[in-house]
């Protein structure tokens, strides 16, 4: 009995088409990228022509292109959003990633729809609803545990809807789609792709009596997500698409992190081959690299696996939202224009252009960009001349620990060609009535053939002729193919010139590429159930992000009776929850009543009373909902933002209008 293979999709980000192409070359099964507009990264848009160029390259390997269409939309944007959906569909995009349910009420192309992380999927009920209205894949909340992921997966129909999960990159501290601080303070909406990142700021944390709990700590800034150690467990829990965060990241980041997870998944696939739970990659080919992938080499705030294995103590990057790098050595002497240091690993080298850093006495990260690096006579000892004046480098002294957060040698490696992705083919060289033919069959079963007339002449040296023929047949050069096996189906050893072999191979490859292109099928759109599924709740607050009348119509059709407008509509004038998060400042500061439970002398003395966050004139209140173990960051919209003229103001009915 044949085993059912579970396809695993490695989904990489792309700021632009060139980065997307390299993500494919480094092993991505799919790439997500912004279109001309309406993507949740306002500075990462791309033309339809670039989407087409990327899709054409991806489809050669059977990889898919997802276009982010995941901002909330005003009424006056709906028609442009509809047109863009058709434009990227005609350009070859395979998927639209959506947050705004108003899009489902428009005349969309027959393109597969995926539910954005901004839809905030944390429950079985919401996941089943989204499946039933036509979503074929959904990005679950990053805060879920393995058990919660498994529960949602088991409630879904795997033939209709698959589970996607973030495995690497920056973490929003709030549940996605549930953060409004940026809009409240600046008018820039995270739900419209323009977050001001208030979560990365330093705050004073003050209790109800005005006492300082923390001073200038980045208490809302999370470490970066890294699920490298949990991939097998996530597969077993039901995840089938594994997403790397980073549509603002540069080429080197995408190359390195995609390669890192490609290698891990290839190892996982190989390990599972003989098991009762076999898995396979979701696209074609094998990828090799000219470097050893290393996530520590890219920008990161140190790593956490967040809540996948339950609540952890060290998920926050309290000291700095910057990249602290990796420890490399310590200062031995500070000169007027240079720094002398000793490396902890004498075999390592420093380079002109490297970036070093250290923490000052206030635990703030100070950068040291190297203009020139010179080795000293003692092994592992170096003198570096910084770009900036040493006098401005606070608390730099003998014994200071130095980290490296930019290695120019690494940067240069990734600036060059750094991967090779090939689809395996079986080549058969045979005879025709008037010449020779070459047949190429690839690992997906596609066929490319070519033949040419040529007079048959016996080879002078049969063994040498056959070996030379095999060698020339296997030269696939800069194509996307490589030979798995070469068969000669000949009645004798013939003289076959290299020029003929090259012509046949070129024509057969062209035919094979054409067959692959013709055979590529875009994923089908999921169909909503009839009668329309009922939404799990009959009342929606501003937290549902309903920003246009089509979205309101969608929820009304699905049984919701009271629908409030999105926060960006400026109907919430008082204090509200501007952020809802699973991260808890009290827990991080060891002030949680659950932590004190059972501790003699402490039990009952610690209560989840509110705290206050202060950054300059900005003040926010932290309230703690201990039953679901969540924190609310409470505040209100600034008057200057509240008074901004809305491009298309909305006023929703508070109750269902009469028929």
C-alpha cells in the first residue's frame, strides 16, 4: 500500500522580485511579496511586471507566489483593490493573502485565498469559519502552543484548508491585527501597513504607588522567533506551511535564512522517508549552497521559540531592540584613535568594514564600525580604527566585552552566487531512422524530446566514444536541470560529435521547460459552504477591524448582529485596549501572582494590579487578564490624530438595519 506524503511548504519573504528569485534559488517552495498596493508593509510594494517576472521563475520549479493584499480598506479603495487582485492574477500570482473580509464580497479572480496573520486566528471556531468561507490556508497566531495548533489542525478538513505558521523572524508583541498604539499616537495604522513600532521603544515601568519597576527597559520588544528546534514537532502538530518573516529584509538575510531552513527540512524529509508519516517538499529540485547557513550572522535580537512549548521566562529583548551580535573578544587597550582587542577564538579574523558593539553601563548597545583592522604580533590580538571618534564611545574601557554584529567576509560571500537549485532528469539517448534522439524525463514526470538527422558512422574506439557521449550528455551547465542517470539505447558505438549532443540537449531542455510551464496548475480557490457559515460571535467591536461597508455586509451575511467600525474610523474616543498580547510584563519582572503561588511568605502578597508605561510624554496603562493569561495595553487616541480628516469617514449602524 502506498503511503500518503504530507507536503511541507517553506514560505520565504521578498521585499522585491530580485530577492524573491534568490529565495526560490535557495530552496523556497513559495514566496510572499507585496503587490503595487494594499500590502501590510507600506514600503515594500512591487509592480505587476515584477510579480510576473518572479512568478515565471518560481513556476519553473513548481514554487508558488503569494501576493500580500492584507491591509484593511476604505470604501474608496475597494475598486482599486479589486482591480489589483485581477492584475496580479493575470501576472501569474497563485495566492492572495487577505485580512479585509470586504474583499470576499467583491468580484475577485479565481485565485486561492489565504487568511493573513492579521486575521488573528487563535481558536478552532474562527479557523473553521474561515475555512467555510473559502480560505484554503491560514496563518495561525504566533502565540499558540503545539497543543493549540494540533487542536485547530484536527478540526479542519486537510483537503480544503492547511495550517501555516511563522518559524523565523521579528515578533510583534501584540496578537496580529490587535495593535492600535501606532495609530493612536501617530495616525499611522499597523493594519494599513504603516506601523511606527512603539513596541521597540524604552519605557519606565511604574506601579500604582509611583514606584519604579523598571527603568528605560524595552519591555514590549520581543526577541526574534526561531523554531529551528521545533520543526518536527510542528509537522506532527499539523503545520504544512512554514513561514519566514521579513518583507523588509535584505538579500543576504533571505538567502541565509531560506537556506538554513531548506537544509533542516531536507534532513527532516530524509529522516521521515521510511516512517509511517512520510513528508515531501512542496516544489521540485534539490538545492546546494556555497556557504554554511547560520541564522546568527543576520540581524537578530537573540532568539526565542516564543509560546510553542508554553510560556517562557526570556522572550523579551529588554536591553535593546538592536542586533547585539555574537561575542568575539574583549578590549585590552583604548588608544586615542584605535582600540586593541583580543579575540576569544584566535583563528577568527577581523575585516575592514566589520561592525562591533558593546553594552555600556546602562545596558544600552553602542556600535563600533571598523574603518581598518590590523592584526598584531600576538596571535588573536588586533588593533582596529573605528569610523567614529573613540571619545564618543561611552564606557569603553579595558576588559569590555565586544560582539561582532556585521562580518564583512560573510556579507561578501552572500553578495555572490551562493546556491544552485536543480531538478533531476533521466536522460535517454537513442537512435532514429535517420539520426539520433534525446529524451529527458524529470523528477515530476514531465518529458522533453529532441531529434536530429545525422549519418551513422562507427566510432573508432567504442569504449572511449560511449564514455565521451555520456560526459557530454551530462553537461547541463546553467540550466535548472541535472542528470540523475544517463542511458544509451544504441545498436552500436557511433561517432556522435559534441556539437550534435549540444543541439539535442538544448532543444530537449527547451521542450522540457515548455512542458513544465504548460503543466503547471495554479492552486484552486476554495468554495464557501452554503448556507453561509455563522460567525462564532454575534457582536463585533473595533477589534474586528471592519473599515468598509463590504466588510460589514460580509459579517452581517454571516450572522453578526452588532458591528462596530474599525479603530481607524475614530469612533473610539476614550480609553480602550490599544494592544492585546500574550506577553506579560508582570511575568517578565517576576511579579505574576501565578509565579508566587505556593511560595512561602510571598503567596497572596502579589496581585495583578495595573502598571504604567512611560516614554517621555506618552503614558500607557497595563492591565492584566489572568484567566486567559493576557495583557492589555490601554490608552486613548491623541486629539491631533482624532481630529484628522478621514479620507472616507464611516458611520456604521450599531444594530442590524431593518430589512
